[in-house]
C-alpha cells in the first residue's frame, strides 16, 4: 500500500459515511472537486464508488457533481498545554441534484466530533 493509499485508508475507509438530505444549501463554493484531495488511482476510484453508493442509499438520484470540503484540525485560542498535535482533520461530502436542487451532505461523525472537541475555545483565567 502506498503512502497516499494509507492516508486514504485512515481518512475515508476507517469510518462509515453518514448522509443526510438538505434543502437549504445554496452556497456550494466551499466544496472542491474530489480530485483536489484524492490522487487518481484504483484506490481513490473505489472510495468514490463507496461515497456515491452511500449517497444513493440516502435517496440521491445520481445527478449533479460530488464535492468535498476539508475541515482543518483547528487549534486556535488554545493555551499551549491544550494544543493537540493531532493533525487529522475531517472531510464533508456534498452533492446537489441537477434537476431539483436537493442537496445531500455526507460526514464522518466520529472524525468531525474529534475535530470539534479539539477546536473548542478554552477560556484561560
């Protein structure tokens, strides 16, 4: 397994994608083409098929383009003893159907929760 494939394994295949339908997503400029983060390989193509399958199981008709957003592991406003050296972020997937404007969001709940917990602002007295 290459280094890139190991990163994909740790990032995308270690947790099931949770997909929900949403009608309120109008600004999709923050979502990039998956190729930005995923080098083209048989492994990344398998991942894209897994993501598409999860979206279709949630009701996606298969129209529109998949997008992805990277959620950085923020460490802003943390005192030095609370800063996490874990550089693992998370990803959010999105697709907006071309024919009816219905959006679907896919997240990795455990990794997003971990990022959120590490990025909470801690007040220093």
